[in-house]
C-alpha cells in the first residue's frame, strides 16, 4: 500500500538500505528492492520482517 | 517493465537454446546440418523500464545495462527535484486511493445504522480530498515551471 524504508539486519537509522521502496522481491536467496524511481538494489539474504503499517522492512543479510 | 522475460531484471542464468551448425563426417562423407543445444551460461537481455520524469510523464525506454539499474548513470539519473516531484505525484495518487477507502468505510458505517458517523467520516473525506487537491495544484504548477 505505502512506500517503505528497508533496513539491513536491524531497524536503525544507520542501517537504511533504501527509502521509498515500492517493491520487494525474494528470489533464490536474493532480495531485490525497487524504489519509486525504479532504482534496484539486490542483496543476498532473506526478508526478516515487514511492518506494512509503519512502512518498514528488515532484510537479514546472508552470512558470507 | 520487462517486455520479453519474467525475471528480476538483473544479470542471471537460465537454460536456453542456440541453433548451431556443425560439420560432420559420416562414412567418409562430410556434411553440415543444424543442431540445437541447451546452454546454461549467463547472459544479458536488453530490457525496458517505466520512468517518471520531471514532467510527470511515465515513459518506457530501452536499456542495454543488463538490468543493473544501480549502475545506470546516463538515462536513469534524476535530480532531487525530479525525485521529490515523483514522490509527490505518488502521494497524490495514494491519497486519492485512501480517500476512496475512507468513503467505502463510511458507507459501511451507514449500513450498520450509524448515519451520524457516516456523515462525519464523509466530511473528513471531503476535507482530505480538498487537501489532496491543493497538493495536486502545486504539483501541476511545478510540472509547468
């Protein structure tokens, strides 16, 4: 419904990965974020949490 | 928007076929015929994206960037003002959707017999739409600057 801010590993200001995220795709261990301007960011990991009321999500980065 | 494949838009691998021509020798006779082999090496697809630019217009153009949009600096770079306008355009549309949801909620309140609540929520919807109209006017004037 609303645009979200996506964080890496924990919900903290310093861990913001992308703002105004309109799409989150999880495929083959990769999470792909797309913002309002169609910019994409891919990170190996999983979607740990998405709070659609607050417009936040946390991506758990895969261990290297 | 990808018009040719349902994939992530990023460089990727999947099985695909190429037609090849090979020369063969059978029983001392050399001849050529076509084979089709399956390959699984990585490759890139030209693709298109929808964009919202300063003028507020969405359009599609082709990229040869292997879908790695973060690396695309030429056609996809937007000024801060363009981004703000895109965000504002999104919000105007989003607010309109919320106004409709509230109106639907009001109608359900009316169906429960609470006509007073219905009228109050519809008054709020009206105020909400007025505010959104103001945003829309600002956006339109910015688009024409």
